[in-house]
């Protein structure tokens, strides 16, 4: 942005130096100021658009991260349920084996 300002100031200086009439110089200065103002407004609009885009991208990333975390938690819960079922089956088998061993010893 500072390069644009420097170029505008240089152009304004040349314009003012080239003018022999004070009214022409004032008109040229006003036109240059309007051009600079328009350029600054355009730059501000571009900056606002960039901020909006960054905010949108952040919201999408947060949402995707949340979905991934939910999926991961669901997978972990499924794995825990399966482990509990396997442990329950193993306990039942151990209990059956213990009963058979008791029956054989009697």
C-alpha cells in the first residue's frame, strides 16, 4: 500500500508542478485525492473480502474437525463395546470350564 501512496504523491507532485494556474493545480489535486480515495476504498473492500474468506475457511475447518472427532469417538465407543462383549464371553467360557473341572473332580 505504501508504494501506491508514494506513486500517487509523485503523480500529484508532477501534476502540481506542471500547472501554471493555481485553479488548475487545485483541480488536479482534488482529482488526485479522489483517485487515491477510490483506490483506498477498493483496497479496504478487498481486505474485508479476505477477512470474510478466512473466517469462512476457519468455520469449515472447525466443523470438519468436530465431525472427525465425533466419528473417532463413535469408533472408540464401538471398540469398547466389542471389548466388553469379548470379555463377557471369555468370563462365561471360564465359568463353564470351572464348572466342568468341579464336576470331573467330584
